[in-house]
């Protein structure tokens, strides 16, 4: 497979998210980093781009310049990643899709369901890829979980319990820390904080693994740290399209949890559980039998889980390996398209704008439910 | 401390619950088993009692006979344990309390909040002890958790998350298993199944550890196995008397969970978590510091946790040791009473009728909320 | 089964070991505590005995008085437990066996192999039971492990790795702590410290589970804390009677280990591992298959493991339950003897003088090997 | 820091080791893969090199051609990685070092101590870097462990226990599997199998973390699977240069262990433990205090551990991230050299030829000891 050209918008100096995209895209050598508009400050954007090895004329000062500069080049970028503040995702994604670029957008895809709907339509019309960075779906044992659930190894799915709880916003003394403050300010963060930021990953995990959409929900939000306007802890109860019951807990004040993204799926003939902090194992309990510990790399895993894995069982693969798997999948999809092959939707397992939109639909209804005494509300898909 | 005389009602041959009460009461040699009405069948009750070593005249055929037989003896029992079907708890507990006996009643204390209220009043009027068997509160590390929370080591408590999830009712083929069937039949089990059976322990754990009552709640019930009329999975969101947010998950279809009673308490300056399946450790995360593993038996634990512990750190103590701690506490309370000392309520940490009533109040409101679209309802205390 | 009469020698006030024997013998109500010589000080022995509820004439001032007092009574004790300092085990055990009593002796059975040999012979000649308190063998999942190994479920056994490492002797400032000092003084402790004290349990675990004896060994001893004459850390490599390779690590300075008794058995078609600090699970890895987590109480376990278990899976059973299983087994053996049945050696799984002697043989050769450059030495059985 | 040019020898199509070097060197974009001699078959070497994107003239057919081709280029490679069969490491490493290249050599550095000594000398004379791939040293929490030990946070180090046990050579039916067979054939593998293959990592971990060399040892080897001439299980007891006691277990037949590289270090005032299968946590037990769980990414870690970490705490970093850290360190060292700075040995923490030689010295003495009744032998450094 040939190496593709890749550009990055956002992810300036010191940014964690920029670093992870650069590492993940380079990891399997599918993408070569050739263009970027890395900072809101034009000068810093250019300087930092050049320090990272970009050519002078492709270290752009703004995403608009980058769009202009790239769209007419013969060697233009094949994929652009958008890692800017949430409120700008819609505009930039729209612009690049409409100008013929494939896009990888950070989550959340947009700020509103209405915007997300537009992106879904544009991606469909243009035929361009619009991936959304639910990077945790790239873990091999998550892919294995999805395979086991969707191939019927657990029987009919009764219940999904997922959570994303951390404790990094527990310190009340952090109230004025600029890294945190905006997250609880409705003017900057929108109507939801921790649910939009973290819970959304656990929601997407539930839909990704089961292959079902969420059809209705009831939510309870709490602002546990004094002075916060938005929720720092939330619970959502829901029902899925095929009747599965769902429960989601997300928290930013769960001291002792580092990055507690977990999922448990309970079926009529078996159950599985997985935790992001120990991602190389998947626990599988067949009905009336002992729990088994499935290890990443075991020969008995499904094809997709094995091919998403680089090293032998017992070594750990981590988040960057998982994240890199999304880039590998996107590279594969671009490659198919270049070769004139139609992209078979069933073989693209990376999250797309459709998933991005569904998450936002859910958050919007959860906000309404939480404001209305946990009333059950339908989620339109 | 002198050894007290103990009687048991219910807990017939093959009964798990009878066995655990006999072991727990004998464990520290505080109680001597001298009287019983062990079976609904009078003959079997007598035979089995004698096989367990009871004297001929104290192996009773019914609880009524036992009450008559014991109440006029000089060497009458000091404590009676009631381990009969739930629907009989009220009547028997009432009768024994009114006739001057101390009672240890299995949970749930009664079938209705109204009955529970009567028991609370009778216990208060008579001055007799009415303990309720929330046996998991007897674990030393639960006592330590309670101490840390209530002495302020975690600061103001923001959030409590407790659960009791098991998978032992997952097999749909068990529908006609008599051991299970009654649990999902409203005529026999009342309005709630898994919440009343298991979730109630996790609720009590939350109130026990925090020292707060639940003041309002919103519930979502699901019957995941086809054909069940009552819930086999439930989620309750609640608020406590001092403003703490609470979340409770209970399930009977959570394959892979054996007996998953856990509690996590998140405060403004620290958090703790504990799991019944590994009861000898308590995880403590002080704000901005690494998580610590506190071990049962460590010299730095609180007085009550240490005295509830029999063997050195690193050995495991199990459920029967925990349960026996309730009997030790009751023995201590009886002993104080015998010595004419007033029982200081602050030093009795075993659950009483007040706790039993509160649990039932909660379940009643949860049933109503679940039937009314997860509406938030006040819980009267 | 009738309740037997039980006496205790040693285990004075404040003694951990006395408490555990009293709880374990009472746990299943097989033994009634009726006689004791609980302290080296005659007066304290009597006072403490009476405080524990013994009759005036059976609260003895010395073991010699107790032997005299009991041997001619019609209602004499059925079993005596010896929980005195190690150097007195031989003399007292010998005296009680020769006078017709069944004995439960604390480990180590004696100070020398020669003494142990005498005890084995006396027990054989008199037909009296001489149990030795390797109490960890009573855990249900250890019994299950033994069953799986000895019934061939792991195929030919290649390797056994067991350890008993704790860190409770790590503090150099404890040098003068009387509770520790004697343990590293050859005049009081003999030729070995941590191996005789703790390692011996891990050695016995290896022979108990495999059913093999240790035939030769090479040892390395270290005194890690300055000033200690005896070893506080040791490694033994060995070979067993059927060719199995063995490795044992024991330590008293392994900070972070509380009571780290573990065993792993590797066979040609499967392997198991078990840890005392989480005794309710047994990890089983069949060749070329995922690891399974076997839970205490699961219906698929062997008969002996199930009958050694009191409560349902998912509850924890702890050390005292395990220890109580030894007393249950002894009660069963006494009961058979009373009924004139020959005791079938195959059904007695509690450790006896033969096991006690083998452990001491091993320690004696390990001491020699360690003093001779880890030379391999034969262990006579 | 500029990007350097990198070449690879060995690591042909389907090779795990080649893949990991390519990913690790690209991960942080410090090295650009520009030259290779990837297969023993010249044609396949060229074809595969071009498929991986090498230019036609730098996809070499042999390491000799590559040496010739590169040494006179202006844009020659800065670093060559040698991932060929063990018996060829010496010759190739020697040739490249002598011709002015920096080298990263797979372990073991050479087949004999004598060869290793030559490499050490050549590296010293030429001033070229000769790194050895003990890749597990690159985990951030191993770097933290090393910092804590060497900065005195555990006090004087008493004991080191490390192991590397896996079960992947357990299946006797694999005897003719070519992937395994050579490993137990002295003609191909030399005098040691599992110790040279895996145990060596655990030995290097002990010396890396403590900063001490091994000064003497006693070894016990076993060939547990019938028909094997070399050891598939080994134990080494040793003493280190500052008196620390050491114990090492390595096994290839430890079913249930996937890749069980662990290290525990016990000091007079604290202890730590780390396991490769959960590499993001380090357990730290200060004397007389509870065990703490240190998490990768915590602000309180040492500078080197933090800079070796790419993503926030709670995400997992895996083996490839760790391995990439070695390449980052090498890039840093090359960079310093290019800038005419002397490389400060204290700041190069990646393993070099000196470490490679020490490991081989140890294995040679362990083989002799195992053949001579576990006799204690001095290791010359």
C-alpha cells in the first residue's frame, strides 16, 4: 500500500492531541506529514510547522490558507485531521469535505445535531471519507468484543453497561485553572461538559460494539464541585434499537479512576467485559462456565482483531497503537478508492460522521432529559 | 463477656441461610444455640433441631410453640434470629419483640413500609434490640470506610456509587426452577425482585458508610429475561440528606459477576472503593496523590475496624467473619443492657429496624418511579 | 455427627494462634472447648481458662496437670491442640499420643527430624491421630488444585513454583523487638528462621498438591537485615519423587507482600495458580486455551472442594473457614474411629505427622546445602 | 532535533522483530527508514525493501553490499539496526562500528563473552554508539523504578527478584515446529536456550534498575519437555556488586504466563514492583506504610519517566512506545555528537555493549554452574 500525504489543523506546540495524531498517523508509515496549520496564531503556526519538518510553503498560517494552498497542488494531501477547538469543527470539516479532501475530525464532530446532519449529508454527497476520532474503538480487544457480540457468540444482547469516569477535575482549587474553567462554562463548552467530553466515548463504545443505536433515554446530571454550571457527573439509562437495555456513567470527579473507560455486554448465552486501562485482555464468561481471559494476539481471535495487532501476546499494546489502527483503516479505505474500488461499508469499521452525529443527538436529548426531571425522550436517528 | 442463649426460626435442612447464622453466631462463642423452630413442617423442624443438638423440648415445631415455650423459661433465649420467608418476617418479629426478646431479622425486615414503621416503634417502646441482617456491613474494611467518610478524611462527600450485580439468574432455561421462579412472581415476591433481594444491600451500604439517608430518587427497572414480570436489572439515581449524589446499579443477569457488591465514595479531598469479592483491601485515593491499598489488620486502621478483625493482615477474612461481627456487636449490646447500662446508640454500628425501614421506603418509591417514567420521588424518612 | 470434646495447650491471653484454634474448632460446631492449659504461668493459665468459660477443674495450670486430669475422666477430651513454643511440641505431642489422645500439633511438629520420626512411629503404633497444622491446605480451592493435579487434569507435572514471602520483618529498627528477636537467634529458633517459619508452608503446599515428596534440593540462604544470624530470605531448588522440578522462595523482608503464600503447578497439558491473599479463585490454563477463573462454590468443582465450602460462590471464604476445615476432617476421622470403622488413609486429607516430618527433613537438608555452597543433597523420606 | 537516516539489516517479510524496529524508529519521527538488507536471500531482500518504500539503490541484497553502498554516500545512514540471527550479530556489528556507523544490535549482542569484549572495545575506540536492544528498559515506569532505586528512595537495596516466564514452549507436540526446534538445539542456539532468550531480559532489568553488576551466581537448569537438550526453565541465585541478593526465574513452559517479565526490588526503607503485562503502574511500598500505585504520567514522577511518556495518565502506553524510547535516546545521543558535544555517559540510559557483554558473561557462568551442581561461580566484569 502506498504512503499517503497527511495534513494537520490545530495541535499546536505542547498540545497533547496534536502529538497523538502525529504519532498515530506515522506509526505504521501509512501517512507522511507534509502540511499543517498548527496554531491560531499565524506566525507560531508557521514556525512550529517548520520545526516539525514541514516545508516552508506547507507550514500554513491558517486553515483557510491551507485549504487554498493544498486544493490546487498536484501533490495535495490525501487526508486532513482537524484537531482545533470544538466550536470550529463544523466549519473546517465542511470546507475540506466540499473541496475534495478526506477528513479525520476530532470528537465531537460538531456542536449541534443540526450541524452534524449537514456533515453526514456532505460526506455522502461528495463520497469523501469523514472519520471521527473515537480512538478507543481501535483497540484489538474492542474489535474482538464487537465481533463476538455481532456474530452472536453472546446470544441476544440484554444489557450494556459502559462508563468513562476519571477524577482529574476533582480539585476545587482548580476552579480558575484555564485548562478546566472553559469546560464548565456554557458559553464555551455548550450545554454539556463531561458527557460531551468523555461520556460520549462510552456511548459510542456501546453502539460500536453492539451495532445498535440508542432509541430513547433518561438522564441525571450533577454538578458536584461547587460553582460549576455544567455537569461533572452524569448517568444515562437508555434503550437500544433492538431492545437492549443500556446504562452509562460518566464522571470527572471520580478520584482514583485515571481514565476509566469500560464496557460490559451481557447476552443470553455469554458476557464480556473490557477496560481501557488494561486493554490487552477481554474477559469472556460463557453461560454456566468459568470466565475466560482472552489475550490480544491469541490465534483464536477474529481476523480483524489479529490484523489490528502488531506484536505477540503478552506484550502490551497501548492507546497509540489503537489510535494508529484508525489511521490504518482510513489509509485502506483511501487506497480502495484510489484503485477505483467501491468502499464496502461493512469493512470500514472506523467511526464516521454517522457515528459522530448519533453521539451528538444523544447528548442533546440527555441535556433535555436532565433538565426535565429525567424524563424519557426519544433519540431520532 | 458471658455467653448468651440463642434460638433460630427457619433455616431448615439444606438452607444456606440457616447454616450461615449458626456458624456466625458460634464463631466467636458469644451465643450458644439452644432453641429452634427450623422448618415449616413441625415434624421435620423437631427432627432437624435434635439432629443439630437441641434438647428435645427446645426443638420446636413452630415459631408460635417456640414463643410460648421460651417466654416463661428461666433460661430463655437472649436472642432469636428470624430466617423464614420474607412475608412472615413482620409477624414473627413483632411477636418476639412484644414478648421481650431481642431479635435479629433477615432482610427485608418487612414487606411494606407501613409494617416496618410498626416494628421500629415496637422496638423503641420495648427497648428490645431489633437487628436487621445487612451482613456485609460487618466487614472490617467497610467499618474502616465508614470511619474515614464520617470522620471527614474525604472532605465533603460528593458522590456515592454502589452496586450489587450478579449473573446467577441469567439462564432463561431456569424459568421453571422453583428456586428462582418465585422471585419474579409478584404474588410471592411483592413489587420488586432484584432490588429488594440484592440492590437493597448496596443501598444500605451507601447509607451505612455515609451516615446519610436517601431523600429522593429516580429509578429505571428492566426485565431482561423474557417472561419475567419483575425487574432483574435496575438503576437508581438519588440524592442524600446532605446533598450527596448517589447511583446504584443492581442486576441478576450480569454474567461474570459472582457477587458483585461494591461501593465507591468520592469526596472533595479523597475517595475510597471497596469490593465484597476482595474484602480485605480498601483503596484510598487522597486528592492529588497516588492511590493507597489499605489492608485489613494494618495498625493505622480505626479502632472499630481493628477490633472487628481476628487474624493478622494478609490472611483473608471472609463473609462469615464479617457476619459474625454483627453477632458480636449484638452480644455486646445485650451485655450492656444486662449490666443495666444504657445502650449508647453511637456505639452500636449493627443495622437495626430503622435501617430496615429506610431500605423498604426506598424500594417502594423506586417501584413507583420506575412505573412512572423514572419520575423523581421524595423518600420519607 | 456428635460434637467432640476439645482441649487446648498454649494460646494464652492475647495469643493470635490460640484465638484461631478456638474459632476454627468452634466454627462448624464439631468441637466443644472443655479443657485447657493456656499459659506457662499456672495461675494465669487457670484464670484465663475460666474467663474463656472452662470449668474450674478443667482450667489447668500446666500441660502435665492436664494430661493427668484428663486421662482418667469418663468425659475426657477427644482431641488436644498443642500451640506452645516450638521446642516443646515434641514432648507434649509424644505424651498425649502415648496416653491415648488424638493430637493437633502446631507446625513445626518438632525441632529435629529424629524427633519427628519418633512421633510418626508413636502415632502409627497407637493408632491415634496426629494432625499438623498446615492450615492453608484447608482452602477449598487448594483442595480443588490437588484434585486437578492428582487426577491428571494437567497431565504429567513438570514444574511446581511456590512461595511464601512477606515483609513484616523488614524494619531494621525492630531488631530488639522481642516478638522478632528470638526468630533470628539460633539458640531459640534452631538452624533456620524464615524457612522453618513460613517457607515450610509453601513446601508443604507443593507436596500436598502434587502428592509427591521432595527427593533432593539445593538451597541459598540470605540474611538481608544486618545483624541477623539466621536467614530472612531463602530460595530452594528441588526435584520431586516423580521427577517434577520445584522452586521455592520464602522471605520475611519482601515489603509489599502481606502474606504471599502462592503456588503454581505447570503440567504438560495445563497449569494452575493460586494465591492465599485471594483464596476464592483458582486460575486454570489448559494447553492452547485461554486461562479460566474457577470460583469457589462452582458446581463443576470436585466433591471435596465443594464440601469444604459453606457459602455460595462470590462470597469470600477466608483463612478461618479454611482452618476450620482441618478440624472438620479430624472430627470426621475421630467419628469413624468411634464407630469402629477403619480410617481410610485416602480420605483423610488433613496433614499428619508424616507431612510434619517430611517438612523438617527438607529444612534440615536445606540448612546443610546453604552452608555448603548450595550443594545438592538427597532428602531421605 | 533533525530527523536521522536509518537502515535495517534482517527483519524480512513476516518478521515480528523487523516490524517492531520499523514502528519504533518511526514512532516519534526521529528516524527515516532509507536503507535495508532485509533478507538472507538477495532478491527477496531487494524486493521487500522496495515494497517497504526504499529507493531501488538502497534496497540492498546483503549486509556487505549495504556496508559498501552506504559508507561512501554523502547522505549515508546515521544508524543501522541489526536484527539478523544471533550468530551473525558479532560480525555485522563489528563491521559497521569499524566503518563509522552507529549501531543498534538485537540481543544477544554476541554468542560469546570474548566476542562481546571485542565489541565493547571497538565501540570505545571508535566512539560510535553500540546500543543493545533490551527494549523493556524503555518503559517509563521502569525508568521511574530505576530513579527511585538509584536516588536512594528505597534505602540500601537488599534483594532483587526478577522473572521472565512464559508458556509458549509448553506443547510437546511442537517438538518439530521449526520456529521452536532450533532454540533447543545446542548446535544452533549455543549452550543456553530460555536463559539466553528471555531470562537475559530479566537479568538486564535487575542490573539496569539497581545500577549494580552481578558478581557471583549459582544456577539450576531444567529441561522439562522431554527430548530437549537445552534448558526450558532456569533459576539463578546471585549476589551483586554492592551486596544485594538476587533471584531470577525464567521459563518457557509456564503455561498461563503470557510474557511474564517482572521485577521486584526490596530495600531497607521501601520496595517496588513492576510487571511488563501491566506496564503503566508501579507499586511502591514505603516501610510501615500502605502500598501506593504510581501511574505513568503522574506529575510527581522523575523527569526522565515523564519525558519518556507521550500521553496522559490512565491511557495505556505499550511495548512499542517503550521500544521507541530507546530510539529517541539514541537520536538524542547522535544529535549531541553531531553538534560536537561530548556524550555524557550519565545521561545515556539506553543499554549499550557494556550491558550486552555483562549479560553474556552471566549466561556463560550460569551454564557452567548448572553443569556443576549449582556451584557458585564468580562473574568477571
